[in-house]
C-alpha cells in the first residue's frame, strides 16, 4: 500500500450526465463497503499508548480515540493480534515520511482486516511526528499500514477538493529513533517494485500497548 497524491476527477458539462450518475453511485458503493465502526478495544482509555520496538530503538505512539475512534480501534486490533510484530519499515522518504506495518522481511504482505472509513476530517493535521494511515487513491482503503510524518505535510491533509490521510496519533517519545529510521539509505527494491525502500532492513520487532 502506498501514499498516493490526490487525483481529483472533474466532470465537465460536455460529459454525458449518465457518466456523472455512474461515478456517484460507484463512490457511494465504495463508501458503503467500509465499516463506519470498528469493535472497540480498551474502552476505558481514550488516549492509549503503543510502544513500537524497532531495530533502531523504540518509540511510543499516543493514539487519539476522541478524534479518530475508528482508526484508533483498527490500529489497536492489529497491535493486540501481533500483526505488526516482525514486520518492516518498507518506505522511507527523508523529510517526508517513514512507513511500515504491512510486510514481512521477505516482502510478503500480511493478512489484512477490512478497510476502514476515512476520518481525515477530524481536525488532526499531518504535522511533524504525527501518525497517520496509508491508503490507496480510494479514500476509504486504509488497512494496517501507517506512517510517521517527518515534516509538516500539509498536502496530505483534507481540503475542499478531496479527502486527506487520517491522523490518529503522535509520537510522544523516541522521536530520535524515528529520525534515525528516516535517515537510512534507500534504493529501488524489485520485490516491492518500489523506490525509497531501505537498503538495510529496518525491523518493527514488536508493538505492544503500554499499561
């Protein structure tokens, strides 16, 4: 799963009206397929913390379930199931993002839960050390992959023309570890058919909820 730039499709008046209707129906169908609720985890804690142990050290993410309840619960389900354990940070772009949560060290994609509803309009911005969900062009396609912003990435926020990338937490300790991951050497990787893949694997060893 990759970060994608927004692709805004504009219908001009000369297009047949039927095409507009079909596009609207398709959009509504895609949205209807996404769960607008995810089973709640740790209901008594509105701001749970998750420790991410990596081969570069560890950092802690504080989730904001008040602003992003669906995304936070989805992330916690992945954490508690052990999904993130022994995965990799497969995309590193200095001054932009560090992304992981989807692939093993053999570049095999892990089984996924259903995609979730996009909560990017929650008022949380893609600011330095904020944590957000990766997705495809479909705004409601986020599953397990997440990224940490290394800068103020305003282009990833929602605007009047389209959805953004849902921010659901922030790194509250170990920011230096995130910066260290963001500084590793990268190159093209044939297995992923992608650039910006660390030359030397950066492991996400374990993700655990902090008591």
